[in-house]
C-alpha cells in the first residue's frame, strides 16, 4: 500500500538537499553581486603573498591578475552548476514526495541521482579545490588573514553528510532498489 504520509529518510534527504541548494545558490549570488570581495581572497591565495614566503614554495604563486580572475570566474561557474544541480534535485524530491503523499508510487531515483551529482560537485570544489589545491599547493594554511580552510571543511563535511544520507539503503526508496539489483 502506498504511503500517503511519506517521512523519514526521503523527507530528510529532500530537506537537506534543499538546504545545501539554498546555501550554494546564495554563495553564487554573493560572488556575483559582491564580486570584488572574494576576488581579493582568490588573488591573495594564488599570489601566496600572506604565506611564510618560503622560497622553496613561492615558485607556485600565480601573480598575474588575469589568471587569478579566470580562476575566480571558474570557481563561480562551478558553484553555479552545482547550485543548478541541487535546485533540480530539490524539485525532483518535491515531486516524488508529493506523489507519495497523494498515494502514488514515489520514485526517488532521479532525485537521488541529481542530489548525488550536486553534492559530489560541491565536495570536489571544496575538497580538491579549496582544501587540496588552495590549502596545500598554495599554502593557504600559512595565511592568518586569507585562510579559508575551516569554511571549506565545513562545506565539504556538510555535503558529505547529506550525500551519505541520500545514499543510505532504505525500503523507503521503493522499487528502484529492486530494479537496480536485476
């Protein structure tokens, strides 16, 4: 019998996906409407001008403003694609939950796939981009003023938590589990 009052895991996955979608959408909005604030962040990280100035590392610095700005725009584009994927996932979650509430068969597969795509994009941006490349390659961890590692870690772990939730096995996901085994 269809569940007219869906709850539990699908509702949690939908709500948390929507939360991350809202967050990254606001980040994109902020980066576009207040372009210079985070551009300065990117410029300082890439220039490595507030690090320990170790000669063995400074060859990595990118001081060309055009290259710095291209990097910053690429980050914004990545964030925008991520936001779109998570907004689409949120829409798909809402449709599936509405279908379940009306007594229909709730199929969460498309919502789970869209959430997975958006959340992995977010984890790649903050894990590979900010933590690995920014934090280690450009030695952002050495900067007292331009160190975004704590924020990057929060974003990485938030996305990771939601991704784990979306990937948990559950009979609430419906017939897609059975179909996936065939």
